[in-house]
């Protein structure tokens, strides 16, 4: 059994233009996130929990986009845009697993900021390297476990004769449209998984920032308040981008889905968010800018020596 993707342009000129545009964005995503990872691992001053989580987030973003973007690029130029049942299930598994890990890790980063601002004296004792590694691993394993449960449930349902997917890749909402005898229980099961991956981490982030705001408002120095808020601002922008798109896509009834609208939103959280993450953190953080500049300078000097 094979599925056919219908979202790709049929006009040859538009296909080439789409291929060039997506390739350019994908190249920027890989370059930006690799620069963040390399900068954090080569600069001794960035060996802190906050930057460790940021580097882990960039690593997940690289894998997350690698699951679908090369597939999108291949299908853009191919005449037959098909995928096998097993290929679709595999792609969905890793896409949902890494996307969920991304959401869980953003919640972990909010907790890190909460401890740093609300309990600064205990921060070095609480946020040890061992705990940081465990939190990152737990985020990935939780995402994979949740994804396996969801994908196993979806692909155990009967599919209709229609095998056309109104999308660029195997995402949950368009694939669920192909399920025959879809009922309220099926929709609620998918919604529960979405709540666990999106709503629960977002609630933890909101709780963390509630305590952060309360603690910062007690700081008498305006400079101190500005410094505390500035360390959280970049993270908040990323959270709003990631959770806004994911909530719109997954936390709504299937009856309100619109294929064209969903295709655009999926491109935002598949290409837009991974592209903006390193830009937001680098532009808002002087230490990251200096570290990335140092990496680029060393690389240029090594090539010209």
C-alpha cells in the first residue's frame, strides 16, 4: 500500500523554485544549528546548563528537520510523490518523537531559568551536568515513547481506498483523514497524545515563568530586573512560535482542518522555527554572538593558513 502526496506544485517552474527555496532554508537551518552546537562545545565559558540545553535543542532541530525536509526536496522534483505504508509510519514516528522532545526540552529550559533566577545560590548544586544529561535523555525517550504509542494506534486503524494525502509529508492530521470509520474515540485518543506533548509542557513553562516574574518584580534594581528578563526573552519567543503552531495544528477538532492552511502552518514549524531558533538566541545573546564569531574566525584562519 502506498500513499500519494497532493500538496506539491505541478508546474515545472514552480517546482524548481520551491526546490531552490526549501534547499536554501534547509542549508541555513543546518548551518545555524551546527554553529550553535560547535560554539557551545568549543567555548569553555559556555559550559553551563543553559547553553547545554540550547545545544541539545539545536541538535534535536537538526534531526527533526532531517526527517522530513530531504523527503520534501526529493518529492518536489519527482513525478511520482509516493511513500509506502511502512515509510509513512516510520517518518511519522521520528517526526512526532523529535517534535515532542523539542517541546519537553523547552519545558526543561524554562525550569532551568526558574532555578537560576528564583534559587541562584542553589543553582550550581541543583543543575549539575548529570541532571542536565538525564533531563535531555528523558525528553527524547518520552517523545519517542509517546510517538510509538500514537503511531501504533493510528496505523492499526482501517484506511479507506483513497490514498491521497493533502500534505507534504506524513503528519498526524492529514493521515487521520484517510481513516475509515473515524469516530469520536479515535479523535479523542489523538487529542490526548497532543495534550501530553504540547499542553502539559506548556503548562509547566507557564508555571515556571509565573514564579520567575514574581521573583523578578521583587528585585529593586532596574538593571537587575532587565538582566533577569533578558535571559528569558529569547526562550519565550521560541516557546510562543513552537507551541503556537503546534497547538493550532494538533489541539483542535479534525472538522476544523483546512488542507491549505495546515500545509502553511506545517511549513512554519518544520522550516520556520528551526531556522529562527539559532537566530533568536544568537542575536539576543552577546556571549553566543562572540562564540559564533570566534568559531567562524578560527575556521577562516585555518582555511587561509
